[in-house]
């Protein structure tokens, strides 16, 4: 798969990423992370290994998007709260109280 990280094009494959990360000890996860094999690596560490660039040259989002497209499981930063559900409108609240369905039920 062709992707652009830090304005440079890379041809990445799932097998190539697995081979690159083989034998690399994961650093402690403090932000976004990706599961490669049975280990969980910080996305910046993965980006540095597969691109051979300094971590300051790319964002975690660039690496996360590339890893997700390759089929790896990506995780948000620990302690990151999910976005709150949108509040129900007064009509939706009244409908739910009367036994109707709300958009969340559909």
C-alpha cells in the first residue's frame, strides 16, 4: 500500500511492517498505540522504525491511518474520553417518555 508520511511516499505491506518490528522492544505507551503481532507499540515508535525518520517529522495520526489501512488494530491514548453522545432534543425526549423510539434506539 502506498502512503505518505512526513511528505514522503512509502510502499508499506503488512508483512514488511511485521518484519521491521520483529525484535523491537515496545516503549511504554503514553499516547496512541498500535498492536503489531502480540505487542502494543506507541505509534511514534512504529513510525520511526518503518520510515527511519525522526519522530518530530511526522504526526501520530499519519502513522495511525497507515497502520489502520494495513489492518493493524489502533488504540486511542490511554485515558482519552470518547466523544459525548449528542443530547436529545425536547421532541425526542417527549417521544421516549411516551414509549416511542429515539434515534439512539434505531
